[in-house]
């Protein structure tokens, strides 16, 4: 069945919009990251190789804000800070 002229024009517009979105993806320094981002599957494999396990819990909002502040200056980020704090707490 032949497509109508309007349907053909709609398809052309959709293709053009998609091409424009893809062409501007690397503008304004977004594509100039130092290291490529890993997808979830690759990141999970790296974490498993290091022996890391995801651990979720609910914490007080004030405590979370303080942890985020301290994690900014910690060399290993939030995970490293929490490892350090929990090990110190369990040792005492």
C-alpha cells in the first residue's frame, strides 16, 4: 500500500529531528570527558572483580548531607568514606 504524501513528509521530519539530536550530542564539551562512561553492565563487572557489593539502607537526611559534604574531599568519594567510617565503627 502506498503512503500518502503527508505520511512521507512526517517520516522525513522525524528522521531529520533524530539526526539533529544526534549531531548536537557532543556540543558544549559534553563529549570531551576524560574517560568514557561505562554502562551499568560493565560497571557491575568491574565492581564484582573488586569484591564490591551493593548495599542499600535508609539514613537520616542530616546524616546524608554531612556524608555528602565529607565525601567531596575524600579521595575515594562516597564509597571510600563509608568504608572507612564503617570499619572504624566496627573496630570500636
